[in-house]
């Protein structure tokens, strides 16, 4: 059993001059050599990185012979919003393998993106597997099984040879053994590693020579809109900071890296995405990165009566304690 130790205060929610809420968590910042610049909380304890693991899993799928377009590889590493452009790429991946949408073993779900969900509901659509945010990863898993002659049925099982290889890949990229295996929201395994390992893995992806690691990083950066979606933080950050690799995960996890600069990994104790996005930007600024997109993501407005009455922002003095 992995019991997460409580982290340090990272992000404050201000309303009308009052600190209304406080998000605690863990944050690590590595320089371009992989050395720790700053560490807050307990980044050496194992966590479930959730969908922040997807780029590493996509590397493992590429190692197994996954052959898809650049857009398909980006979807393999995505938590997509279920927009029409996302669904179209996943459908093309399924058609490539001769699969039907119901062959996916992720659960039927609504589109993750708010606008995409509203549009789909207005069109009287229901929950579907292909619109579930992990459907790209699942389609890629099926194609990898097909390429290796493994059973496609039951591919998410932890004892499936596919998942054994993906666990090895995650451990190798993180440069540490997988500390535990759980079941992710999509039904596939989620592999526990530390935030330090997560930051090291992202740094390795952006510095990789031609091969599976570089293939995944290049695909994600070439198609940031496919990795997340409209107004999603990971997509906005990658589109706004040339060369940046970024991926969010459920329950307040976020990781990013830039070649020649460094990497950042965040876990928020209470699982709040708003806090993870803010803390990630603080880490990127600690690496010396600047720009409009960082300014936009650094503080989320708090509203009251339709007006802005406060902000979600990093706690003052975070890196000076």
C-alpha cells in the first residue's frame, strides 16, 4: 500500500482579499543535467502519475512496433477532449487494425472537454468508448498487440505481456523500479513512480536521439491540440513554449520538460487540476522560462457575480523557504 505523505502549501485561492482555500502538494524542479534545483514536499515518494505516464507508455508501444501516423502517436499519449478531430484520429487507428469501436476496453464516457461534451449532448449523443479521453492509448495498445501476435481481448490486464513491457519501459525511463501497479480510470494499469522519476523521464524524452522516445516527444509537440484539446493547459503550454513537452494527469499531476533547460513534476494532495497547472508554471518559471502563455496559466481568476474577485495563484515565497 502506498500512503502519500502530506505535502507543503503550494497554491492559494484568494477571494475578496481572503485566502479561501489552500492546496498542498509536492513539486520538483530539475536542471538540464538532471540535478535537483528545488524540491518542495516529498517528491521522492511513489505516486500514481495517472495520465502523465502516457508518454512513457507510448514509448513502450513504439518499441513494440506500433506504426501509426504522427497524429496517431500523439493520441496514444493523449488525454483528449473528445472533440471531432480527436475522435477522427482514433477511428482511423481502429480502422487501420480492422477494429470496431466496441473492441476498445476503456469504459464508455462523455467527451472530457466541456465544449465538446455540450455539443455531443446537444446532438443527443451518449457515452461512447471512442470519446473516452484514453481511447487513443487503448487503440494504440490494440495495434501493438496485433503487431506482436498477442491476444487483443483482455489487453488491459496487468498480467498481459503488453502491460509487462510497458511497466518495464516506464521504469527504465524513470530510472527507478515501478513501486506499484494500480488500475487507472480507463481500466489499464497505472504504474507508480516518484515525482523525481517522472521529471527524469520527461527530461529523457526531450533529449532523446532518433528512436521511440524522440518519436513520441516529436509527435506530441507537433500536435499539441491532440494531446489535450481546446483551452486545455498541456495543449496551451506546448503551443506557446516552443519545444516544451507537457502532460497532465488526473488527481493533480503534471509534468513538463524542455531540452537544454530542465524538467518539472507536480502532485497536488487533494487532486485539484487548477493547483497543478499553477504549480507547474511556477516550476517552469524557476527554470527561467517566460512568456504570455505562462502568465495566462499562472493565475486562474476567481469570480463572484460574474466579476473577477480573486485568483488561484502560487503561494508567495515558495522557492525561498
